[in-house]
C-alpha cells in the first residue's frame, strides 16, 4: 500500500509501556506522527530518548514539544524537588494508598493539555485519530485515564472541532498484565519503553510506575527485558 494514501493519526507517546503498545497496535492502520512532551518532568530526557528510539524502530515521524510552564504549576513530585512516593508491590491494589500517591505525582491538567495539543496537530495534518495509552489500571487513581474521560473528551471534539477527529484508546479496558500480553502478541518494542518516574538510565524499581511494570511482566509470564537498578 502507498503510505501517502494511508489514513493519518497523531500519537501521544511518553515512551512508556502503555503508549508504546497502543501506538504499535494502530501503526498497521495509520500513518502515525508521534508527539512527545517535555514539561519539565524528572524523566524527560529518558522519555524523549525512548520515544525517539521507538519511532525509529516503527518508522514514524517524531516531534518533541516543550511545555516548560507546566512544571511551574502545582507541586508534583514529577516536576519538583518533592520526594517521589515509594511503594511496595502489595500496596498497588490498596486504593487509599494509591489515591494518596496519585495526588503527589499529579501534574495539573496534563492529559487535557496533551490531548488538546494533539488535536491541533490532527486538524492541521488531516489526521482522523489521536492515539493515547490510557488504560483501566491507571484509571483507578488517575481519572484522566478513564473511559468516562475518554467519552467526554470525544464529545468535546464532536462539538468543538470542524473536523472528524476521534481519540482512540485501544487499552482503555485493559490492566497492565493484559497490555504486556498484547504487546508481546503484536511484537511491540516494549523493551525500548521507559516507565520510571525518577529519570535514571535504569528503572529505579521502587516507584509506583516501575512496580506496576514489573508486576505486569511477572503476572503475564513474559520475560522482562527492562534494566532495573535493583531486581
């Protein structure tokens, strides 16, 4: 098929596990332009590096967008000197604990801002889909990953855009284990993805994002090629 005739999509890729699998899944159906955001997060350099490598692997155009002002809002542990919460694996399903940690790493309006910018790219480039990695497990404590948020944002696009653009969240009903299994099935370059809040060359292994990643591979029974500081 001539790529110039393919439908177009914009992917919001953090370089993380979820957005990597979501983007890989839809890559067969769309000519994808990937956008990655640098909003002053601790892990910006590694996320950008990971996203760039993934795009090279999948043959996708990649654009990095800087949003330095976002880091100046609120006091998220991801964008400030506040301590990143440490968890144990047995706390990952404790909603009260995770609600508390979610507040500490919450970046004000992040997914609203990212998705709105993705819409601008979609309208300008004639893309009909915006690909995101929102999933069921994250939605338990992060409402901007939920099915309700997805449906509401798509309703906004129906009203507020001159074009037929839709947000596509193929993992919206999946937990991390399901995502790893799907990624393995479709050959997504999960080994190139980066999930750690801390931004080191190797995953810290103790932040919530690392713990969920590790648990997902273990539960799925799939070899985890991630480099962790501590096993």
